[in-house]
C-alpha cells in the first residue's frame, strides 16, 4: 500500500521542481509581461498635488553614487545583498515620506522604513552598469519614481501604499518575478485591502480631505489574490532561496496584506533576513524561518526574485 503514496509524493516533488525551474527560466530568458493595469481613478480636483522634483535627503546623493560604484558589475542577486549589508546599522524612520504638506519625489538613504529599504535598494541595483555616475543617479531617480507611484505620477493618491500592489506593478514593469506560486507548499487567499481608509487618523496626509477621499474611493473594491507560503511549509522552501530575494511577511491583520519586508541573505548554509526594523534600524536577523515565526500575526511569507538589470550580467567588468 506504500507504493501509490510514494508515487504521489514523487509526482508532487517533480511537479514542484519543474514549476520552480520554469520560474527561474522565466527570469533568465523572457521579457516581462506587458503592463495590463487598469487606468487609475481620476485625481480629486483633476490634477496632481505632488512635486516630481527629486529631493535628496542629507548625504543620499553621495551614498547612492558610492553604492552604485561599489556594486557596478556584480550579478543582481549579489549586488542586492551587498547593498543591504552596506546599510546595516542605519537608523529606522517611519512615515518619512509624509512629512511635508504635499507629496514629493523623496530619495533618502540616510534612514529607512522596511518598505523604502527594499524599494530604494532595488532601484539602486537597477541603476548600475552605466557609463557615468551621473547617469546612474538619473536612473536611480527614475526607478524610484517608477516603483513608488502608479504610472510614475508623484502624488499621495498614486503612491503604492500596499506591498502586494507595489510588487504586482514591479513585476509588470520587469523588476521582479513573484516566485511564491512556484514554491512547494504554496497557498493562496483573497484579501480586501482597506486598512488605510479604516484607520485614516493614523496617516497624516489623510487629514487632507482630497487624500482621504481618493484612498477611500480606491479601497472600496480593492481586493488582491495573494499567494503565500504558510509558516509550516517555510523550512521546505529555504533550499530554493538565494541572496537578494525579497521577502514579505503575510499577515492576518484585517485589511492588510503584508506587515514587513526585506532581503534574504544566505550565509554559512543559513538563510538570514536583512531588513529595516522599527526600534532597531537596519539589522540582520539570523535564521529567517525562526524570525518569521516570531513576528505577531504573520501567517506566512511571499518571495520575489529580482530580474537581472540591463547591461552585462555575471560580475565581469568589460575590458577597456
């Protein structure tokens, strides 16, 4: 009676391996899918309130140039983990984009929240392999704008406030591939995203009537189909993960998809997390599976693999 069970197990294992191999082939050899996002609703008042002029906080311009230069010819996954390590011990700052009276294209490598840590380092890693550092800085600015805002429109109402929506757009635009559905033990759920409109008092920009209006309107029917790896299945997924993969902690908090994000680092056979944590700054949490299991309200994880950026890949600087 054991033979059918063994055959079933082997079939599942082979199918899972084939799915994961297909995902890696997708990353290496295919173009990203064409953008199919529906047009966003009109902005209240008919126009953007934000300012697209880049604002570099503190030493951000210098830090960005140094980071681009230091990782110029590393493969994408290695570049991302090198960038994450560069910013270990940098301070945490929450709601740093919400300080001014209107939205501005802000770039800040002097302190982070978890979301901005992932977003800006992904932008940096796509700004390498250029002829000049000025060109790299221009690309960094463009990538942050493209990642952060729907259609690049700098406005609070166009900012990607929910990580799963951010990741969907990043995948459409060729930055990442969502590996989660291809990993063993993957599950899925449908979740309504309405945390912001249900907790408007926690967000300073939503004290402005037009911002509250647009977010409330957006969230009336905002539902996502979210793939995730349940915590119990996470140990079986670890061998498939690698340096530079992006993790997202999937939560059971009503109205939310994800509560924390960061990068994965493989070190001495152990998968760690490098992330910006409230009260601690940018830290390394050893043993990612153990760490994820200790975070309140987390039911699982989602994994995204960055695509190689344009240019020579493989870590070899061209001659000359």
